[in-house]
C-alpha cells in the first residue's frame, strides 16, 4: 500500500465520520470484547475496501494469534485462530510499535515501506506533523507477504493502558489490513484507522476492567461462602468448605491437615503413599522439611511437582494420578502453626494451531513460505497458578486458620465442660448413693421414732432390712450373759418356718466368736453346706432351713449386745459388699436405738449437707454456662465494634481529603468561569480556532453544568461523611460532644442529603415532604447522633414508600394483563396514591421535652414486626439491602444516650410513624 493525503470526494469524509460513530456506539453498547473486535474488522474492511482485515493479539510468551478477521469474498485465505511465532515480528519492530506507536504501510511491488510515528520513541512527545518516511523493505518481509498472497499491507499498533493501575502501556496487538493488489492509503484514512485502533484499545481496557471486577466479585463470593461454612458453631463444615475451595480453584483434589488433632480431610484425587513409612503425606519428614524452608505463611504455588528437588522422594506418591500442579497453603494463627491446605491440579493436554509448520528446536532462518494449518499437540502440560488465585488462597488461609483455631478453642471449652460435667455426675452419683442410703436409714429411723416400744423398734428394723436385701428371713439374735442367746425378733417369708425364741446352744457359740464379733467381725456364708463350720453350728443352721447367711454384730459401746442376721433359705447366695455394708449400718442403727433422737438429727444434717452440695454444684454449673455465653457474646460484639471502627477510620481519611478540597475546587472553578466571562466581554472578537474549540466543547453548557457538578460532588461527599459518622456512632457512641443545637437544622440537612431519593424518576413517582415545625428552643443533645437518628428513620420511610410504589405498579400490570386476557371486567385504573413523609415537631406542655414525629403513608407493618423493630440485626429488607442496625442504634441514641422515648406507631396499610421524645436539657 502506498500513501497519499489527497481525498477524492466528500462522500469519503462522510463515510469516515460514520465509521467512527458506529464504532463508538458499538463499544458503548457492548461489553463483549469479541463482538467489538468482530465489528471493528468488518467495518474497517468495508471502509477501506481491502481483502482482509484482522486483529492480531500478542501472547505472554511473545507469540501471537489472529482473534478477529474479516475477508472479502475469500480473496485471501482465512488466518482466524492461527498462531504466529514471536520471531515473525522482530523485537526492534515491537519496541517501535510501543514507544513510537509506529504505523507501517508496505507496498510489495515497489518494495518500499512507509513508517509513521505518533510520538517520539525518545521523548514520548507527539511530532509537529505526521509525515511518512519511506525506505526499502527487508526482502524477507516481501517474501513473507508474497507467500500470504498480500501485495499491500497496513499495520497499526493497539496499545493497552490499565485503567486501574499506574502501569506502563503494553503492546496488546496489531490492527492489520491486507490487500491482494496494490492500494494507496489516504492520509485521512490512516487518521480514521488510528482513531478506530484507539477505540479498540478503549474497548480492551473496559473489557479487562469488567473481567477483573467479575473475578473479584467471584472471589469475594467464594470467601463469603467459605466463611459461612467455617463459622457455623458448634461444628464447622470443614469438608464442605474444602470441596468448595477445590472446586473454585478447578482442582482435581485436595486435602486439609490439622496438626493438633492430626485430622485429615480429603476430596478428589489423592497421592498414594504405599512404600513410605508415614501414612500421611503431611507427617512425612521430607514434606515437613520442605515446608519449613518456606517463609512464614508463604503460599507455595508449584506448577510441576516433578521439577521440585525437595519433593523428589514424595513425587512417587503422585505417579498413579494425573496430579502435576500443587498449591500449598500453610495455616497459621498468629505465631502458631495450625495445619496445611493443599490443592491438586491435574496435568492438561494442549493444542495450538500454527500458521505453517514450525520447528521449535531451530531458529527460523528463511521466511515462511506456507501458512497451512499445523497442529502442535503437547501432552501432560502443567497449568500455572495465577496471581489472583494465590491472592485468593491468601485470603482463604486467614479464614481457615481463624475458624480452625476457634473450633479448637471451642472444643477445648467443650472438653472442659464435659470433664466438669463428668465429675459433677460422679459426685452426684455418689451423693445419690449416699442419699439413697440416708433415705433408707431415715425411713427406718422414722419408723423407729414412731414408737418408744423396744420390741416395735426391733421389729421395724428386721422388716425393713428384709425388704432392702430381698431375702427370706431377717432376725436379731440377743446374747445372754453365759454366751448363750435367743432370737428375740424376726421377719420371715410365709413359706418358711418361724425361728422366733429359738435358743442357740452355748457350745455352738464359743467365747472366741464373741471376741471376734466385738472387734467388728462380719461373717458372710454363701453356702452353709460347704462352709467351714463346726458340726454344732452347721446342724443348728440346717434345722432352721438356712442355706446362706450374713451376720453383723450389734455393739453397744464396748459390749457385744447381739447379732443382726439375714438368712437365704431357698438357695445359696453370694453376698455383695454393698449388702454387707448396708447390713452393718442397719446393725449400727439397731445398736443405738436408745439414742434414736441423736441418730435422727445426725441423719437430717447429713441429708441437708448432701442436698446443699448438690445444689451448690448445680449452681456452679449454671454459672459456668452463663459465663461462657457472656464471653462468647462479648467477643462477638467486641470484634464487630473493632471491625466497624476500623472501616470508619479507613474511609474517613480520604473522605476528609476530598471534602476539604471541594471548597477550593469550587472557588477555583467559579474564578475560572468568571475569568472566561471577562475575556468574552472585553474580547468579543476571538480567534477562529478558539471559537471552534469553544463550540466543540460546548462552553456555554460546560459553564452552566460545571457548578452543578461541583454541587453534586459536595452533596455526595457529605453523604459519605454521614455514612462514616453512622459507623463511628455504632462503634463508639460516647465520643460525641453534647451541646445545645437547632434540631430543625439537623432535619433539614438530612432531607438535603436524601434529596436525590425524594425526586421522581421513570420508575418512581417521587416523595412529598410535609413539614410542620413549631418554634423550638435549642435542645441540649449529641447533634451528630440525633442527625443519624433522623437519617435512619427518613431513609427507612423512603424505602417503605418505594416498596409501596413498586407493589402498586405490579398490581396495575397484573390487572392490565388480566384485562387483555378477558379474565376481569374493565375498571378505571386508579392512579397510584401520592407518597408523603410528614415531619412535625412540638414542645410538650411541661416545657421540658420536645417531640419529633416522622411518619409515612407506606404499607405499614404487622404487630410481630413492630415488636422486633428495635432489635439489633432484625430487618425486613432483602439480603444485601439492610443490616438491621439502623433502628437499633437510633433507639440506643434516643433512650440510653439522651434519656428519651422512642416508639413506633404502625398498622398494616396505614403507614408508620416514629415518635421521638427527648428532654430539653440533660441532667
């Protein structure tokens, strides 16, 4: 292509302007970059009338790909989707494309190339004129284009500048036009194509910004999802969180190892440690040594595990899988190592379509002579980890570490609670056992105390003992002076004979037995027939049909008074220690029957002490549970307050900077506009170029609109400051200054800030504010906090009226649809009722309090909602549109900070009114 600055006719000028207009509109209407590029190449090809126009994008490795193309009647072969090696465009040419924004025009028949730069590659400044400098083109370039079937070409660089960062411009790609015959490029055409390239660069920047924003939103949503799963007490959902993380990272598998409990959570493909000593990868010395060499908390992103020398021993565990990529996320809480989260990524197969065969191992010495499609396939490639993935992993590391640490703390507290509960249960069981024994003893003692008859007392003892032991016979044997004795009382099962008044021969009870019983001997005979007894004693027991017996002494001071005996007559019996102990205690009760009053009092004190101990333990447990609940709630509120205070502090600094400079900016703007007006007044005859520039920028409209813009910025800055103030009020409500203020000014300022929400638009009919102010004196209060109350209540009123307006419109749409279908009769559409907010103030008769009433004619609220309206975190708004803190904070400000009254008056369908009453002076 050759170059000239001569235009043929006015139609071309019109086509050029039309092309730019279409391209600009397309970029503004569409966020799809591919659609914009396809439109650009089609429009440019149609505008130039050339055979092929393409957009060529550079890869990170310097290679490139044709990503958009338009061809006229297949006069040239399609290159869409084909890759070209980096060597096709020399580094020197790339540098000029970027630094000088150089355009090249090649005319193959003449062997000449025209070069035009938009700026100096040294100074970066634009030249005074866009001249074309011609020189002979490299023969290799001529052969390259000829092999493509191209006789003339035009190449313009596409420069990308990041809109969000102060990064250097990058050479994103090229806008290329090819023609199969020689063609001349007009100067105006080159200028138009440069403008098209600039518009494409804008579209690329917008697309990249949109992609980054969406990716950021996805990462934030992922973090929120994992946070929700990890902060669900009492049991956090670790497995679900692990699966969600692996899925987000497009992993083939992963695992979470918690060091303290040695817990392992896995999902998906896993390495197999068959021949290794440690069954867990995280416990292997090689793994631990490799991990310890990393910096504290550093994310380890391994593209290919087989190329990491430190993991050479462990790489065998991955051979049976397709895992090649590894992302290791150490979990640390403060200085403590919690565990490690590992994500595996499988190897992938890649395929690249090249324009012609390329030998990757040899340098291309000769120009390409064939551009036939050549497929390059690579197996088992390792996908790299992106910076945004590592950034997301860092955020997830914090949440996993904190959640696991909280769970471990919670489990420790629970373990302490369980241990305490177990000890309480053990002590309670012992106390219950003591209580049961004390109860039995008390029951017998009560029955003994019911009479003063000695025989009745003893009869009561044997009767209750037989019930407790569930035995056939219980008797009391009284010793006489000559070591003989008699059975003075018994309680026996009816099927067995009575042995009452039976005397035991003295030879069967020698003096040695008496001395042993006096020392406390207890004799338990499980089987009379096999026991080591004297013949006299054995015959005496058999005559009473006894097969097993249990004997405990009854002592009165230092004398053996008698024996308390239990008989088992039907079968032998193994006497239990508890039964022996019980019989001993009952024997003691019989021994001190004379001192029954003292014994009864002692048992009462024992019972009272046992009950008091049980009550004390129960109270201790309740206090522990209450203290635990308070600690958890205090920690939650403390964390929330710190978070809110931190956010408010971080926002406040830049807002103060903006707010403080707005006044100067407004003043400077006004001065500049006045200066322009003076110039226009004293120099009415202005230069044509100045007049053309003023007309192009619409100076009159700008002079009229610029003060409005500054005013809008002022209102917006004030709104942000109000939001910051709300956050600060929530985090520390007692850091305000109390002074006499004009409440009307606060209400009016609030209405001014919310003016944009009161105005009507296409979907909203607007809100009328009706003010009924009575003359009020200055009120001593926290001005900023009261303004926050007004802001919260009026904002809620606006939201309620918006909901009412939307519901009314939906009902009208449904009625119109039903009318068209013939489902209902025709009715006159009643207009949507007007939206009003009523604000009134008055001074009560006592002249000590002022009342502010703020009401709306919205949908109102039910009784259940009204009861909870001041509860923290309670909201009726959809998720994401309300925090539930506004009215709770307002109630705290009015009632607690000002000693006032705040109440809500509302009924469904009749709107809502808030009554605020505060004293004129604070005591």
